[in-house]
């Protein structure tokens, strides 16, 4: 590898390390060695702003969902499906409410 290119990669990686430190994220050592400086999530900081009772509740929920679905990906897929269903139901309710408003308006204008 050309010295100039390697120095440029090293500088970028050092800059990424500094950003990671400032954002309390960890960088993957393998990616750093390969010249790819991507952030990895520091799992020790996830949920650290929550109160202990909230952390316990969140962990219990996570364990329940993992037992039910087997993986976090399956949980995310199921939650996405539920969100889509909720949005669909909200639209139906809005249409019904709009139709009800129109029928009430027509009744008051016809009398």
C-alpha cells in the first residue's frame, strides 16, 4: 500500500476514533485494521439513562420477546407489522369519523 494512502487512512481512523470517544461509541478493531472505521454500539451505555426500575422492566420485556420470537430481528419484524396494522386501523377510524361528521352535517342541513 502506498505510504500516502496508508497515512491518509490512519488519519481518518484516528479522527473516527476521536469521534467515537466523544460519542461514547466503540470502533471495531478489525475494521480499523482494514482501514474501515465504522462505529459499533457500546452496549454498556444502552439504557444507562433509564432508572433502575425502568432498566429491569425493559430487560424483562426484551427477555419475553426473545423467548417468544427467538431473535431481535424477529421482534423488530413483528413490531413493524403491528405498527402497520395500527396505522391502517387509525386510517379506518379517521374515515369513519369523517363519514360520521358528514352524515351529521347533512342531517342538520336537511332539517
